[in-house]
C-alpha cells in the first residue's frame, strides 16, 4: 500500500534587516544544502514522515539588494565595525549567489523526523520567520535541476500570508511528477501520496480504520474532535452521550470550559483535546483548572449539573493526534496511557478502557 503523508512548501526568505543578518553565521539555505539533519519550522499539523519542499523565495533578491544599499550608506558611519561590515557583505554576496542558482525555485526536499516542539527562539531574537513550531528534518535531497515557480504556478499558489503552502492531492501528484521528470536520480522519498483526509467519508463503521490510514491528518482541532475523538469517547464511555464545552466551577478561579466530559466507571471525567500537546505553552495550568471542581454544568439547556462527588476530582483525560494521556492534579504531571496507533480494533479500545479505569482509581 502506498504510504499516505502530508506535504508542504517551505518558502524560505532572506533576513529582513542588517541587524538580523549580523546575528547569523550561515544562511538558512546553506543549512539545507549541507544535506545533514537539522531543525526547521513546520506547520503545527505536521506529522513524522511528511514531505517538505524547500523553496528560495522570489522576493529574497529584493531584500538582498535593499540591505546592500543600506550597508553601503552606513558602512563608513561607525554603525558597524570593520569586521561586522565585512561579514555582512560576505553574507549578502552569498545570498545573491544562491539566489542566482535557486531563486524563486524549489531546490530541495526533506522529511519531517521527530515530534514537533515549541521554541520561541525566532521571536526572542526578532528573526524574520517568527514561527515557534519546529521539527527535525532529515533525508534531505538537493535537486540537480531546481523547479522554478513558473513550472508550477498554474496548479500551486504560493501563500503570501505564510511561509508554508500545503500541497495535497492532485497538486502533490503534479509537483512530484514534475520533480521526477527533471531529476531522475531521486530516492524513494517521493514514493508516497499526499491525499487530503476524506472526512466526508468517515462514519461510525470506519472511523478507526480511516484515522489510522491517514495518520489523523487534521489541520484543525475541531476536525480532530468531530471525526476521531467523538467516536473514541463514545466507545470509552459508560453511556453514549458526550458532553461538550462544559463549564467548570471552582471557588478559587473564574469559570473555565473543558472540551468534553464523559462518564466512565460510574464517575464523570473531564477531557481536553489538542492537536499536539508538545506545542501547548500553558498546558499544565489549563489542565489544573479542570481539577478539584465544585461543580460542572454538563448541559445548560437540560439543567444537567454535577458536583464534586460525581467527578474524578484530580484526573483529566488528555488526547492529541499521537496519544492518550492522563493528567494528575495532585502531582501536576501527565502520564501517557497509549499511543493512538495501537488502537486498531474494538478489542484494543476495550483493553484501553480497562487500563484507563485502573489508573483513575
């Protein structure tokens, strides 16, 4: 079976200011061309195995020329030292050289390797890319014959709002075929398909199979809830009712709203849903707000309210697109229960329910 992945174009630009340029020792494009494993910004919906196409942005040459003009204007004004001026000119020369070879082109591809993580490095240092979501990238292949934007502009529109452009379905197939026609010595990295998740085809009978087949490729948390988690929670719960956006009250805090509440082993358990818990900045604090509740409104319209005696006081079930976890408010720690890839049939879900019940008491 052909592997299903997601794919995207990372449109890499040149540093926007001389001050930013001065902070680096090598250009991002040099990191890619090295062929070694490195860390790169990726969209938060990325998964291990996804394909990244590296592009040197069309606008980079304008930035390089603007910065060169600025540097010529201030090089004798004691704004920068002699060594700094020399370094800046060298980096600008490199940028222009690489643009002459790869400008406005897809020049390499690689693969997402490792779970995503959050790092505010770019924000703290005022770097131009700004994103704080990263992953390791390996299996990097530099194209002997880069693919210019003129080759694919008819079927792929490069995003102007973001450095990331998703490439799925027919767009991926066309781009893959174009790259392979112009580069005959590629490895098996492109022996995959990047199909959009067929959400409209998911139902009660096939949700688990479809979720595993497409590796839970959800762009939005809402999609993950509706097309995967809702089905899973119904299987775990004592009853088929899943309560959503439930108001949580505790005397020491303002009201908070938890994603779901289910009944399991006779008591009610708060449930929080994320795409990737590693990317959440204040996750522990958020989960703590759902513990030791005085009461919880399950359904406001039906006036269904439960109090502390009906709730698991210091436990919260946490689910992201990789795994299921249990938060303990007493220890303020998260424990992994099971990876979702291990859920392949009803027997697996039954075993998970038993394991979860054991850890709740």
